[in-house]
């Protein structure tokens, strides 16, 4: 999509806000967990729709994206987002105290927050920091963690998740309705990897045990119709787009707006094939998908036979993948036409992890690092 085009989803934003603020009787109080493939509009929705909806309700949103810098420790990224919100809220007071060489900001007579030490040894807890935000703003706070599944990659990230749960549990005790909210602290988590996001809610030792993961609704025909109308107003009459073809192209690229934009851009230029034939929009959509899948092709070419078979088995079984049971070992042996031991499978899985294709979850479970790899394998298998 171009920068001048924006597609809003007010109904969805209203529903998610209700869930986060404890106003949806069916949502529970464990937080909102939304899972959807990468590049399908989750972050855009959070920024363009959910955050404005919360602000309209006089709620303070704190947004953090764990995917922006994957080299940074997710626990520190979360904590820094809270520090930044405090600095913004207390900008005037912070400037005053820093002139005297201090970083502490007092709140009434019961809480003092050293902003630079939040979440660190000897510093204020995340619960205290969030309490500070609520007290200073006089508003409920909703913490939004985008690509939250990345938190499980470090101990600090996991600890930050437990700290957010603690803040929610502690600060919501005895909460009185305010600003249309039934909570003081709401939590929203999104993830492009359902299995990894689910690791935060599955098992009694996980921070949000008992919560459920909801599929993030993909953009549909209403989006493509609006985008088609927007683009057609800027195209020559002989290059007008057909709404049905645009939606079909959108399905081809896996409901990813970025790839649809690329396909339409190439189509509008009128690219020609080597034989002089003009490519259709569907051709360009397939080409956009192939560019995304090109990295998978390259990685596949460098795999051993056992790595390929193990990857296929993982895609077939999904969450039920049992890499070392008798049935799986027999599957591998049939696939590569020689006996396979559990140690061989472990080596293959370790290699796939090194390639960034597979992740090991809690309790020895394995899953795909990028769920779109499943689409790629299924498409390649259908074409073979």
C-alpha cells in the first residue's frame, strides 16, 4: 500500500479494546493474544486503529515491537518502552530533577521511581513503574507487545512477561471502572507464530497459563475493494483493475498487503515477458510470492535428505509433532531409505535451528520459525 492509503478496521479495534479493558464478558482477564502470519497487517492495525481507539477512551497505550531489533534483549526492550512512556509523561518534572543530577521522580508520598533503574537490581519493579504511569496520567494503561513470542528467546524476556502478569494481577485488584474500563492495566499481545505465542499460555509454569490464543482476522474483500478503488482513481483508463482479480491476487500472496502492492505496481507499469506477452495481475502476484519464497528454495537446496524429511514431518503434524517416536523414526527411514536413529534426528533438528527454520519450544516441542514455510512446502509438494 502507498503511504496515502489507509484501511481502517474500527469494529475490530472496538472489540479488541473491550477485551483488553475487561468489558468483554467472554474474553476473561488474562490478556488478549492475537496470532496471525507475518505481513498480514497486525502492526498496522495496532498503530492505526487499536491505539487511537484506546486514546479515544482516555486510556494510555504503551506500544513495544519486539521484532524491530531482534539483536536486543526482549526483556530490555519491554522495560525501555515503559521507561520511555514515563519520560514522555513526566517530561517537565524529569527535566527539573535531572538538572540537579537526579533521575528519581516522586509520586505522592508512597512511590519513588528511578527511571533509569526500572526492572534492574535495586530499582523499581515493572509493577511500580506501571503504577506510576497510572497515578501520573490518571488513566488506565494498556501495554501492547507486538511479536510477543520473541520474548521467550531470553530469560530476561520471560521474566518481563511474568512481571507484566504480576503488574496486571496486582494493580487490577479492587479496580474501579474508569474511562470506560473495568481494569487499571490491560495487556495485548500479538504474534506471527502461533505455536511460540501459545508457549506463553500453555503449561502451569508459563506466565499466562489458562489464557487462549485467538486468530487475528485476515484482511478480506472489503480491503481489496477499497484499495482497488483507490488505485483505479490514479490509473489510466486502459489499466483499470478488476476488483475480482485484485482479490484473487490477494489470496495468491497469502493476504499480505505489501505483496499485493508490489504486484499491482508491476502490473500497472505493464511489464512484458520475453515473448512480448503482457503479464496479468495474477502473474505478478505469483511472481511476488516467488520472490518471498526464494530464500526457502535456497535453504532447501542446502539441506540433507534427513533434514528435508524431518521438516516435512513437522509441517504435516504441526503442534502434534513428535520427532523421536517410533512412527516418526519409521517415516524418516522410509523417506531417506535407510535406518534412522533418534540421535540422527536430533542432529537434523539442530541443523534446521541453525538455519533459522525451526525453533525448539518448552518441553522439547518443535515448531517452524516462519509459519509461511508451511505454505511453501505444501505448494512445492503439490507441484512435484
